[in-house]
C-alpha cells in the first residue's frame, strides 16, 4: 500500500482530507484554501459528470458566492429567474420581493458550479485527486488516516481532520457510526433529459393527476428535463438503470397519454427518502451536504443546503487547524447547521405533501394558492425556501441584526470606494466602524479580523462585527453596544487575542 507523503502513524500529511469532490466538497476546499489550510479532495469518479442532476442557486447561496468573488463565473444572460414555484402551486413565489442582495433564482447547472469551484480550489493550492475512492478510515487523537483505492492500487492519506462530503450513502458516515434516522421512500421518481418536439403545446411546469405528477422544464441549453413522480410506488431497486420504455410508461400512467419524447440523453431514478444525521461530528470526522441530510429532490434545496454547510464549516475548521479557535467553535457548526437542515427537510416534506393525489390535497392546494396571493405570505415562503430568512441564534435575546446575514452596502474608506461584499472576499472576520468609536483591535484579533473605518449613506448601526461567512456577530446597538460586549463577541468567534 503506497503512502502519500509521510508514513502511516506519523504526523498528518495535510490539515484536512475531504471525501467527495462534488460542489459541497469543493466549496469547503475553497474556504480552507482561502484560510491557508492544506487540504486534499478525494473524488472517486475519474471524470467530471457532463450532466447536471441539480440546477439552480438560491438567493442566500448567490449572496455567499458573491462574497467570495465566485459569482461572475456563474452569471449568464437569462440565468436570473425572478419567480419560482412552491409545490407547483400558482401564483409563483415572487423572489424579487425578498430581502436579499440577489433576489432571484440563478438557473445554472451543478456541473458549471463544480467547474468554477474546482478551478478556484486548485488556484488556492488545494490538491484535487480524481479517481480516488475512500474505502476506509481510522481516527486517533492526532488525526485521521484515509484508506484510498485508485486505478493503480491503494494508498493512505492522513490528515488532522476528515470531512465526509460523499453523498447520501456516505461511507464516512457509516464508518464513523453516526446515526441517520428518518423515513424510507414512498414515492418513485424518474428524470429524463430529452428532446420534446411538441414543447410549444405542452404545459410547462408541474401537471398533477390522481396518479402522480409530471414536471416539464425546458433548460437554457435546449434540453427538456421531464420528471415523473408516482405516489405509493417506490422503486424496489434504487440503483437499477432507467429504460426509455419504463420512463414513457410512467408518463402514460400519470398523464393518461404519451409525450413525444425523443433523444433521451440522461435518465435516473430517485425517491423521497428523508434522513438526517443525528450529529455532524464524531471526533476528528465531520459531515457536510447530503452525507448529513437527504430529502425529496425538488426545488434545488439539497445543493444550496450543502453549499451553506461548507461555508459555515470552513472558517471554523480553519480556526481549529490554526490553533486560534475558542472552545466550542467547531461544534457550533453542527449547532447551527443541524436546525437549518431540519427546517429544509420540513419544507421538502411540505411541498411533497402538497403534490400528492386526492381531493383533500387539492383543497389544500387551492387554499395555499389563495394565501400566496398575499404579498406577506408569498415573501415569507420565498425567504424560507431560498434561505434568505436564515438567522442563527447567538445567545438569548441577541438584538437585531445579530445572528442575521449582513446585506451588501456601498462604503467609503481611506483606500477609496468599496463594498461590504468586497471586504469579505478574503474570508476573514470584518469589523466595520461607521462612527469611529470602535476600539483598535489587539494584535491577535487583528490577524483574524480586518478592522475598517467606513462611511455609508445609511449605516445600520455605529459598528458591525461580521464572521467570515457574512453573519453578524455583534452590533453597536442597545445593551450589546459596549466595548465589553465587542470583546466578548471577538473572543466567542475568534478566540483569545
């Protein structure tokens, strides 16, 4: 067995081993690379997929990518969609009403997201190894050794930490003994990318019948994606290849007629299995993305949830590696993201329930349709689904905006015009001093938090302390405004000076 770097049992070769080179693993790699942490990504596939299973980045994810300078590579003409469906009910969710810097759905394929993230990770010095499949792991007090299979044999790679970003059937989760409670599939779904010559005459979006749903969506690349769901017909073999005839038969059962489908290029099956890891960390092993949570794949929730996991985890893990993380910082990853994922799983269950057959569901859908006509209800659901309402609980009674996501704003500094987004791009904490009253940061904190005296047309408060992920850790408002409160927040999130 070939070791990588140092022999098995000695000091770690890298700081962090990431199992899984999909969007979540690559996003985490970017965050670690930005912080100067050495990382290696293990991706079992020898080549990147050419077909995207998921499409669409929600508002909070778009905002997050913008704060890392990654958005420009993903924006395309007509990619910003101002509306999106909730369980296929009309009226649609009005995304341009939500409180976000980018109030839209960015309709880009997962494959493009992976290309951008991988290029950035490599640029930051991360090693990405394709054709490397994790087959085992062994952790001790000092690190984790990954057993890896390659086309030419096996090898060991040792890191101080290992993060499983290896999908819903995560081997990392299983080997670590982390529980994965939840419910098994009750729905059989299939997906087909194809040509549909009659598209102009077909109903775009979801058609619901007593037998299931058919969702027809033309993609910007000219391919039509058709998705079927049959309730009470879970797949007996989730891994069996989908045949063209099988897919056409499902369409016929649901619609009562055929669709003139041609040239199928990609077909797969899925279900509504919903499970959630009972914890996100076991010693030096952590989970992110689908390895920690799976649900019915509707609305791009999983991709966005996983990317947010990665950004929440990255800077905290970097702090642990670098030795400045205060006690509990790394555990706050699970403390914050577990409730966030639980909420997303509930949104997923709600939409699936509203897609089900029966007159009772039809009546409920009619009621939801009337409720969605109210702007406040429409905006509330849109912010829930897109993550724009995400707020972390930072202690009892923390005042607004503490725990919330800091919106972008134009700023004037001694170095010239800039913005909150641009100041967050290095991935460090940020202390924005609008009133010139914040004390000078001590040396230890100054290496982790950038302090900027800034002018703004409408400063929200006298000063703001932002975590690297863009969430407000402290604000000069009310009883939290004193220097003692600022030092407490700095110590909580950035350790001792």
